[in-house]
């Protein structure tokens, strides 16, 4: 059973930084694209950033230049460095991992990020 465990969320003041980590375990197949999504109260879940196994990245316009996604394929871990945080970044952040060999993706349990003014 594939499991994703996130860590690194918390409370930070506007302008501060946080680093999220997500470790995947239990997969005998390579993990393809990994990504971070977020969901704020009353809003739909949205893609924040994604990274392919080869290292190609994509970002939501709202976080470009402030967030950086990276991954360690040997550790099946993806990171999200969040700088210059804004109150509107407040949300539950979810890790996602796509395993093409299983024709499905997996989700973590979510980690809360709260940015105060």
C-alpha cells in the first residue's frame, strides 16, 4: 500500500518561510509526477506546483517566484520551499504522487499552513 506522509506545516508570519516535505513509501514502481495541492476553506483544491521524475517543474501563477518544488528520487520525497508567504497562502497542503504503472495517483493526509498578518 502506497503511503504519503507530509510534514513541515505550521504557523508563520507574512513574509516568512516554510518548507514542506512529503515522503512516499510502499511503491514497487517508480513514482512519476509528484505535486503539491492546497485547499483553503470554502474553496476548491488547486494545484500549487508539480515536478516530473526528470525534474521538470510547473507552478501556479500565484506562487511563481516565491515557491520552489524539488524532489529526491532515491528517497521518494518531494519538497516545497515556500518563501515570502502571504495570508492568502493559508490552506491545507496536500501531497500527490502519480504512479503510471498503477494507473492511479495517491494523496497524503494534508498539512495545515497558516500565514498571519
